[in-house]
């Protein structure tokens, strides 16, 4: 199935996997609303997309803000029309640190970006998808959900990604037979700013073992590129499969 002529909304599109998803979609004829907090990075993504002949709309927004979520959807739909593809890629790995003494409010703030924003965007876009009889929702998760005890010091991140996967599976079951799919994507160990943050600022905040693993993976060049991960995600959008956990390492 061709994606040509579809409209997508991609969060976290300013850099990394989100930027590469936008580029891969452009090459398949998809028009994208690009969302990120950093206007400078978002403008660069838009420039790259347009350089490949793609059409795009850059929307600077803080997805932790419910009002910004609503405004983002309204602006995207008004400018581009009904959105058929939603890639929820934006996420935060913060707060990092021991759970003893963790501020519950700070811990809960990660829910806003990692769980509430993806769910809210899906809820807003679903009516049009269901009415059209076609839609693709992909929530970018993490391998940490398969091994939650392996990221000591990243309790908020592990918890929110597990919640995101549960939300996705339940949503997929609800949408069965509508033509709208919902799937989780585990992007693999990707050379992104999030990986760099744990390496450079994680010492003393995550466990020594966790920090050493992040440093080792980078030094041994075992991380994959954002482009490779994004291509694996986009290639799966033509599938009718739903309720799946896609992994970048799985064969297409």
C-alpha cells in the first residue's frame, strides 16, 4: 500500500528519530506536521524535508502543556486536513536519580510527555481516522520495557514507557475492525541526544552499571543511527497489523 498523499503528525521531530521519520515520510509522498519544543531544530528539519520535495508544517509546542496539545492539533488539521498517521516520538528520560528522596511531582511530570501527550493526540485524531476507515498510530517506546530492572535510576522512564505500551495494546483492541491500527515501536539502541544525556550527565544519577553500559555501547559503536531506526518504523506503516510490538531489529 502506498502512503502517497497521506498526512502525518510527528512529535519530537526536531532531531534524532523524529527528524528521520519526517524525512522518510517525505520520500513516500506524505505531508507532515512536525512538532517539537525547539524552533531552531524544527526549522532545520522542515528545511531538510522540503529539500527532498516534501510538504511540511512546523509547529513549536511543549507537549507537557494540555493547551498546547489542543492548539497543535487544531493548527495541523486546519492547515493540512485530516491526519491519518500519528507518530508519537517525543519523550523525556528525566528525571534521573535514586527513587529515595525523589520529588513525586517531578517524577509525575514525565507522564505528561511520555504518556498523556501521546494518548491525548490519539484521542483528538481518532474520530477522523475512524470515519475515514484508515489510520496509523505508532507510539515509540523502549527496550527498557522488556528489561525494566536494567535501568536503575531511570524509574520514571521505565514506568512511563511500560504504561505507553499498555495504552497502545488496549487501544489497538478497541480499534479492531475500524481500519485504524495502533502499534508500539521499540527503536533499538539509537545514537540520540537521550543516549548522550545519560552518558554525560547520568553519572551519580543512574547506577554505575547502567552508566557504564551506556558509555560502553557508545565507545564500541554498537548504537544504530536514527535514520536506520526511522526507516524500520516507516516501512511498517503500510501493514494492517495492530496491537504489535515492533522492534527495529526485527526483519521486515
